[in-house]
C-alpha cells in the first residue's frame, strides 16, 4: 500500500532514453511527482535523431518489464520474430542454430520507435513532466539537488527526494558518485568498433529470410543483420579498429568484402556499400562496471549508467529494463521506503549485471569464432536434446538468459555445472566406446596376427640395437 506522503515525494530522472523513460513510467504508477530531464530534443519531432541505432533484440526480461506498465502487446506487435541464428559461411553455405524451442523467439525492435512509444507513455501520466533540451550541470546527492541547463541557458536548481541516473554509459550522475568514498568503478574499451550498413528490400520483399538473425562469423571480423519492418535489414559490421583504418578507398572496401563477405555484396549493392562505409567513422564499444548502484537513499543508477555492456548477448536493453522491474518489485517489498530499497537494489542487482557483462564479452568470441565449428554445433545439439528430455533440470545458457528471469549470475553458475556434467558424460561414453572397441578387437583377432605383431616388435628391437636391416630376419634365428 502506498505511504500517505507519496504524493509529496519528488523524483528527478536524468535521461529520457529507453531506461529513463521506462523508469519514469514505473515511478509514475506509484504516484510520485516525476520530472524527466533529457539533454536531447524530443526525438518524436526531431528531423534527425542523434545517438546509437543498433537494432535491439527484445526478449523475455524486457517484455516482462513492458508488461508491468501495460506496453508489452503494443511493442511486441511492432517487432519481427527471430527464431534462430542463420550462419553464413565464407563459401556461401547457410546453416541455422535455433535459439530455443519452436515457440521461443526474440524480437527485432527499432530503438528509435521504442523510445518514442515510451516517451508517449510517460507523458500520459499527469504526475510526470518531461523536460527536453535540459542538460545536467551538477548533481549533489547529499543535498538531493540537481542543476540543469535548458534552452534559456539559465542554470536551474531542482530539489528532489530521489535522483535516478539513467544517463547512459558516460553518466554525469555516476561521475559525481565516483567522488564518494568506497565507490568502485572500472571501464574497458574492446579493440573492436562497429559500423552500420543497410540491406535494402528486393522487389518490395526481404532480400533474405526475415525470421532469423543473420551472422557472418569470420574469426576476428563479424557482421550481423536484423530485419526491419520496412523490409530492409540493418547490418552491423564488427572488427578491430586497425582493420577499419586500413580500408581507405572504395576499392579497398570492395576487395575486403569480396574476401570475407562475398555473398553480402549483391545484397547491399556495391555503390551503397562504399557510400555507407565512409558515411560515419566506426564507433567504439565500452563495458562499464561500478559498485554500489546507489548513494544512501538519495540517488540510484540504472541501465548503462550502472552497467554498460557490449551488445553481443542482446541483453543491454533487457538488463536495463529488468533493473526497472526489480526496483519496482523491491519498492513493493519495502512499501516505498527508499532507505531500505536502494541498498537492497545494489546488493541484489550488482552480481547479476556484472555477470551479464562478462557473458556479453564471452558471447562475442563464441559468435565470431565458434559458431562455424562442428564441435560447437555438436554441443548445441546435445544441449537441445538434454533440454527436451529434462526441460526443468537442463536449460541451455542462452535459454536461461533470454527466455527466463533466472538471475544472470545464477544462470552462469548453472551453466558451468551443466558444462561439467556434459564433459564428464562425453568422457564416460568415450571411454566406454574405447574399451568396447578394444575388447572386440582383442576378442576377434586370431592368434596368427597376434604372433605377427610380436615378431614385428622383435624386428624393431633388432633394428634399434644393430642399426641395420638384416636380410635374415631375427625371428628365424
């Protein structure tokens, strides 16, 4: 039940992106007075939307958060189901790896359209006001104040009961928490950058199968394509910056794609490929970890501000949305007591968000270097078989992360245990097969061949001792 003073509590949400706007919806449902401060202009009316445009993969965790504010059906209806990975080999051969069971899929979602829908949902609450074009200048969690700068260029001090930092990987809110004692922070740029390309529709239809996430794995390079509702695909090329820097001309680009992604050239088109390649420089990817996620009862971090992760498990947005959902569940548990909810949010959530950060790094190696190997395909087949036979006991890692709300760090522990079980099982059956084969070989071999093997050993020993081959074999002496 809501506390009687809920209406008097003021919340300042810094950042009106995906996580910020969703967090504002959850807080508004609790009748807090919510002000959202977004540095950018309103993307719903902007002629050009700045920021990342990597397509998003919406999965179970994100859907549950959207469901809690009544938006799941609306968002899902705009998504394109992807039921498997479609692997494009260098030779042009294509193979599929299902994500889960026949009924399980992830959804390709437009980042921009999702943000627009969330902002529209936020503004439907009478107790929420969104301030576009307002940049955070100062943050003082001790006193519960923020200073923002709007279009009038006059700094404005705002007093609030809670500051919610949802201002991304380079969070200004977090930079103030970093000055506090016992606040841990680390960041890592991976050596790879990304660049976006487009596969246009062909004769008004998709140029490739739309219900797949298409992957071109090439060891240190990788390209991923996700379908859009306008029948195009958004392609994202990942590779080390030094390799990007070696491609200086259109001929360099075409030769590179001919060597590593030849089947993609007719899909993209040579002219469009060269044009898009040099349109923008490759963008960096950063992984951020910090602890704790809160400061006393006055400030809390969510989404990329708390845990920016690389995009290779498709969980960045989903993890951020689950932050909002977990926080809301804790507010229920502690009856909106911020002094109890915030410390528990850090204690509960940090192990999970650090775990998905590590898994995202791991999955990049798997996606670009392992998905083409027969051993990898064999392992996936075993995992699917065991899950079909023992659905509640054995759950593949991808299914735990993508199609459940099993805590991320618990999924990692369970995955490691399952790997040990599989490896021991394979070792056991391999040993049985080797023993069985040896027994059959010994049992059915005649004495004559065994005698010949003994004589061959005597001959080899004679050669080692004398250093020459005798025409008169030693076993005839």
